[in-house]
């Protein structure tokens, strides 16, 4: 069997892996990148997550602002949105491929890789099924995640059940969408499809909505999404899914043990994600994974086998593309003889949930700060207090800041407001710079802007 030799092998075309490949290739190291699907050049973010979903968010906002009335009008907006999403994804996918393919030190291979030794993998080519081996001194796993599908009777047989990837391939706007799971992904899709004009019902098995958020923030999100026409059923345990002609019936049991049935044209399963590692045969070489298949790594992203690292979603860290990029920085630092940067030095990572308005946060919630023993000061402000969001006709939301009463440092901030995904970065930068909260309270912001609400929010700290 033919064996190819490289300095570094990267399995998967994710953000962290492809950025590392470009870095090493530019240093004239020989790199192989193995990706089993041509539809995943560029990784999860470009193809099935951040980019396509946020494209749909923007298109849905456009549709809402034009007030389409009939289903046919709504369908027209939706179809154009899907076409624009596909155009954008195709462009970025090709750009990602070209960036590596045109580098003379990088070879992109379409195939399925599996380990046979710590420094060797077997590759089955996607088009010809030919088999060969690759030997490399360093191997990086960058295979990402995929939707986790629960065991529900009738789910696999249904023609109307989708996950977060396949729903975006649907060219016909469903009149009724049932979302199983109120995960961040589930809420984003509920918000998107409601804005396009679908009737949306969310079923959540747990009895707590947005459990990672403070109860006042969660209540504000819940109320706003209800006001937008989204229906929620908590304590809803799905019992069965059964197709009926052109629709699907979803039976669920409520908290009292009573069974109810809902009917929809499409069902989205949004119950979390699982690592894409099963086909790698990691057990053959001693790479340990947790019960969900995520690769166990140390603070430098090294697996239990010294020459094998895992970057991006597959290592079980926060599932954001910018974390994958920071994973690249950690690996780059080690390969350059540094080693100062690790997951332990990664602090104050902001994130946003792209519902309408977006929910963004950095640092601790009030509940977390109390559990950790901080003496805190808390400020809360309705988003409508900001002039800019009033001008944008998007006044819904709630803002909250948590400050250490002893040190005056910002412990955390949650912004449920229009453009919060931009403003939260300012708060994160202040936290990184170890600034006292008064800096944001007294900083001069442009007017009118959403950012200037930070003056008012932190001005409420007693």
C-alpha cells in the first residue's frame, strides 16, 4: 500500500485546522488536509452554521420590515433568502479551498481518514475508493461536530424531520414548524422562521427556559419571543412522530402526564451536537474521548497521544468559530517554541445568540457571581432606554451588568438588545484590559449609537 509522507496531517477542514494549514504551508512545511466531504471545505461555520444562519437572520429581518401578508409573498422572500444563503456559502467555500489548494506546500485530499498508528492514518478516497496511507510527525484533528439526534419513535422514518443543516436546504417555507429543543440553535431557528412568517412551536423537555442565563434575562427573552408569536411548551417530552399525508404529527407528554398532539409541515430537531470522531478509530492509537465522543485534550490542546492535537468543536470546548481560531493560536504558539498561550489564558469570551433581538453575554451571570462568593453590584436597564434602538423601532430587551463591589472590576454583562452582538465586544475589551467599570460609565461614545447605552447601564452601579 502506498504511503505518503508529510510534516503535518490535518484531518478536517474546520477553521482552526485550515488556518493552521495555511500558516504551516507559508512556512514551507509539507501539509496534508483530509476532508471527507467537498461540501465542508471551510468547516462548520461557513457551510452549515454561523454564515448561512446569519445570512438567513438578515434576510428574515428584511422580510419582516416589508410586511409580506400572503403565504405566497412570504414564500417568495424565503426562496430568495435560501438562494442568497447558498450563493454566499458557495463563494466562501471555494475561497477557503483555493487558499489551501493554491499553496504548493499543501495538498487537499478528499477522503475518509482513520488511524492505524500514532503517526499513520489510512485514507479512503471519496471518488475512487482507492486506499493509501499517510505518515506525519504531527496530526491535528479538526473534524467538528454534527447534530445529535435523540431516539424518538418514528423520527428516522419521517419525511418531514430536519436538523439544523437539512432545514436550511428546504426551499419551501413551512407554514407550521415544530422545534424540538430550546437550545441556542433551536431558538435561533425559531426566531428566523417566525420572522419569515411560519407558525412556530417550541417543545422543551426541561422545565427551565435558558438555564444558563439569569432568570430575569430568561424571562425577558421568553416574553419577547412569545410576543413575536412563538409558542413554547416546557416539560414537553416527545413521545412519537408520525407522518400524515403532507404533514407530521408530534405527540408529547406534559408535566401532568397528559398526552398532546401537534401537527406541522416541518419538524426541526435541535437537541445539541455530538463530536464527529466515530470513523477516526481513535481507540486504536489510545486517543481518549469522553462519553459524547469529544477528544480529551490538555490546556495546550494535546490529546492523550503526544503527537496528536484536537482543535475546534471536536475538543469539547465552546462551539464558536472564534474559539477555533484561538485554538489555532495555541497550536501556533507551541510550534513556534512559545507555549505561553493556552486555554487557561483564554478569558472573557463573549458570545451571541442571534434571536431577535440578539442575546449577548460576556463573563459571569449574577447567579454565577453569587455562587462564586463575590460581593457584587448589579445594574439593570430596559433596552428601550437607548435612543438608537428606539429609532430602529427595536426597543425590546433588557441590559444587565455585574460588578465586583470590592475591586470595581466588571465581572459580567448580558445585553439583550438590538446590535448587542457588536456592543458586547466593547465590554469584553474593557474586561480584558482590566478596566474599572467607570471607564465604560464615563467613556465618550458617538450619538446616537447603541454603544452609548453603556454609559447609562454602568451609570446605574451604586
